[in-house]
C-alpha cells in the first residue's frame, strides 16, 4: 500500500503573525524503502519561537526556509520500517524531521533516544532544545554564582521556566517576568521563583517593579523578549553583570522597527557582558545536560509542562500561540498517536 505523506511547505513569507495562506498543505506518495534507509512516523513536533525567524529572508545562523520548501522543525518519532543496520522497528528517534507525517532517511541527522520512564513528550519539554537552551545558556553563558540575582524574561515559557528553576538549584535569587497574573502565580507557587512581575500590569512602572523585586540589582539577565523589557532590565544590572541573549520574541512578528534599548550606554558604565548563543553550539555535550537535568527532575527540583496541539494540520496557526501569550508550557503538535 502506498503511504501518503502530508506536509506543510512555505508558500509565502509571513508579515506579522502567521496567516492560513502562508503555508501549503501537500500530500506526497512515499517511495519504496531502499537499502540503508528507514522510515520514521513523527509523533511530537516542537514549535519554537526561532521558527518565526527562519521564515524571514535574511542571513542568520541557519539559512531561511525557502518558498516551496518543507517547514523545518524538531520532532520525536518512531521507526516504522527499517533497512538500516543501526535502527530497528520500534526505536524512538529524534531530529530535524520537519513539518510532515513521515521522514524517509538514510539515517543522517536521526538520533536514537535511550529508553526512559518519562513520557515521550519529555524529550521536547525537558531534554530537547528547550533543555539545551536553558542549561547551556544559564551555566555557560550566564556563569552564575551562588547568592547572585537572576532575572528571566519570558519566564513562563518552556525555556524561561527551566532557567528559573535551574537558577534556584544553583543557589540564585530568581525573579521572573511574565504576562498575566496566572503565569506569575505559576512561577512563584509551582516553580519556586522568589518573585514574579506581570509586565502587562506593570506598564510604565516595570523598571520600578524590577528594582523592588531585585533589591540587590541583577547579576544575570536571561533575555527572551527584547524591546522595552530589555531596556528596563539593562537599567538595573549590576557592574560586571551578564546578559544572556536567548531570544527577542518582541521583534519576530514586528512590522515596524522595535524601539530601544535606550539604556544601552549601561553596557559601558556597568561593564556588562552581553552574549547571544545557539543551543546547538553545545551539541557535543548533550549527555552532560541530560544527566544533570534528569537528576534534578528525579529530586523534584525541576518541573515542566506541555501545551499539546492535536493534529499536524493545525501547526501553522498554532505557532502564533508562542507570540500571543496563549501557550501554557512547551508548545508542541501531536502529529500521530503514541506507540502502543
């Protein structure tokens, strides 16, 4: 029986939030499996803020997705057929499999995942790009020291929530910035943040509220948002503070230039270190990350939650949940049923 692989291909470059016509839903017959190949059925597809940046036609750390190309995306799947010596039917695998139901591959870029008692979704919610970004961004770029103050923007997102919890494990005072009272309550009551600031309610008083929540200033600022929040954070940094630039989601859908930061002179007067990074820079150290985070999770020091959208057909518009504030945890699409 011929398998039809449904997939999303980029049709036109989005302006602002993704719209229904920006992607094309296609169905393509899969060829017969050749020697040295395997077929993967995608189960969970990660939706990440970086995806919006991949749709912009400009130089970046990876080439932009081209018109007509399969949309790029990290996924976890199960091997359903294999003529490959290193993969067996039933193996759980992960890789940049894209926005499609099936991947047919010679094994390049396909990673076999070890058996785990955790739900399959943990491979994206805890140990995937979110885990790598949080772990290496804070530990390697932020260089935290016990007793310091860590400020995290986008703190209720999949990365920000893990960063804050790791900060507590490492002995820091942790303050999160998030949008809405419910998210702030989640940070303090569920995740153990020392304080949380609702930027939507703070308005022009954001800087004042950050100062009140961080009476000793900020030593490490983990940046996920940019714009006015970055500007306010720069104004309360301590001398020799570190700014970890993970993302700038306030800019990804902007149709006009995002103002600021107006306080950039603080970089000189406070001798700040500002560094951007990409999680895959640390791809050769994944085992270290998994070992530490699995230990912290088992000890009850790390929690994660997922926001699962059902059906690959809903992926394009679901991506907007990352930018309108409606997602609740690590956003992913369930492409197909879990293995029996």
